[in-house]
């Protein structure tokens, strides 16, 4: 479910517009046409071109640190660049966060030069020429994005700066609290000035809470190898086994997904759903014919947080764990959940000192 229209792609990054953005554009065109004044439309398009360039700024900087951006989506409230992961080094996060607002400074400087080195007064934002309005809009975008509130860039800048001198989790908690205070202020101002601010306040509030809980999860998983949280008591199938063998195993235990071996090598995973579907079709074939082969295997000594980032987006969420080329365990979210619950029960009241991004 994307509800988005593709615009094309730049440097391997898909650019798209959300349908709510198109609806807003259509509304502006209709309104402008009925009032006989369509001058708001080019400004609107120019503004969002700047937003797109701002997001591309983040994406290009992330690319320098080896982080892939899968897509950039334009929404009525702004742009969203979907980075595959966030940089773990706070200095890298700082650069990625600053790259977006830096693009707005660049555009503003360019327009400033084109307009003969004159800064139009602030009230021209609503009434000046197209270039004057875009210049003021880029200055506004720059200042607004640097407000220290997640998920705006200023929130990330604040977290990155704090994280260079304290553990990442604590830096996130402080930045999230500052963000939520800002959200309350936005909401308050929004009631009197601009209702759009109330929307933004809501986004900032949710963004800050999400960021804080993600950092906590990361902190709980930090420094723990896959080996510590994997399932070691499990059954395997052979690619030559018939489906009745798989049925026997499912009935005998509570395992849902079975690694499939060919000799000693893991060649796939048979999921319970796939097995049931094959049985419903009354197909009688070998396990090897219906197993999933688009699986991700992980190493027992790999860090758990890293391994979970590679978790496939497919229906099969079980990852076979190997050591020295041999299958030694299974990594499932259920088991990771159990592991975290046990960790929490054991260490109730004490925070994990293991994860601090500046020690890496
Ligand atoms: Zn940004």
C-alpha cells in the first residue's frame, strides 16, 4: 500500500508524490481558477521542488556514508526520505541531518544573488514575486527545520551533538523530551496563529516518542550476539522429504518454520502457511519444491541488532543461524522477544551500559 505516484528516480532513489499532495495541488488549481488568480500554483510547485531538493540533500550525504535511501515521498506537510538505516556514528548523523537545511541555504543564496543581493521584507512571503517568495520560503524552511524537535532535522542535530558526550540512549531521551516540549508550544501557538502548526505538533510528538522507544530497543539489543538469543532446540527437514514428514513435525511440536537441509547446507525454509497451502491444493511433492529460498542466514557471532536489521520483508521471518557453515540455531522474533523479557526481568531497574554509539 503506497498511495503514491512515481515521479522518476535520481541516483537510484525513487521519487514519488503521495495522493494527498496531488489532492492539495488540485484543490489549489481549482480555487485559483475560480478566483481568476493562479499565481499560487507555481509558488506551491516551486516550494515543493525545494523540499524535494532538501530531502535529496539528506539522501546524498547518507550515500557518502554507505547508507541507501530507497525513496523520497512528497506529502502536503513536507518530504520524507526513507533511509535504510540511521548512521550509528553521531558525527555521521550530524552531517546527514545538516545536509537538508544546507540545501535550502544554497537555494536561498542563489535566489538572493539573482534578485540583485536584496533581501525582501518578510511580508513578501505571501505577496512578493515568485522568486522573492521562494527566497523567503527557503529561509523559513531552513529555520523551521533546525528547531530542535524530532522528526525535524534540528532534533537529530541536537541528539547527535549530545551523543558525542553521553550514551546514545540518554542523548535520545533528552532530545525527545525537548521535542515534546516544542510540540506543546507548536500546538499552543497553532491554536492562535496557524492551524497547520497543530498538525505539525502532533507529528513532532509522535516522532519524538518513536525515536525514544527505538533507541531503547537498540540499547537493549546492544552488544549481544545472535548466539545468545537464538533457538537451539529445533527440527530440520531434508529437501527430499515428503510433505507428510513436515506434517508429523508440525503436529509433534510448536515449531512454525523449518530449515531445509541438503546434506549439511541450508537451502531453504519451509513455513507452516506454505505447507498448509500445498496440502489444500492436494499437491504431493517434496519439501524442496515448496520451501522458500529467498531466506537470510546469519552468523552465530554476529551482533543481534545488525542481524535483525537484515530481517527479510517476506512472509518467512525465521532466519537460520550458522557457524562455520553449519546450522546451529534459528533466529525468530518470538525468541528475541522472550530473550528481551528475560533480560528486562533480570536487570529491572538498571540500565544497560553496553551500548554507547561513541565507543564504536
Ligand atoms: Zn530535513
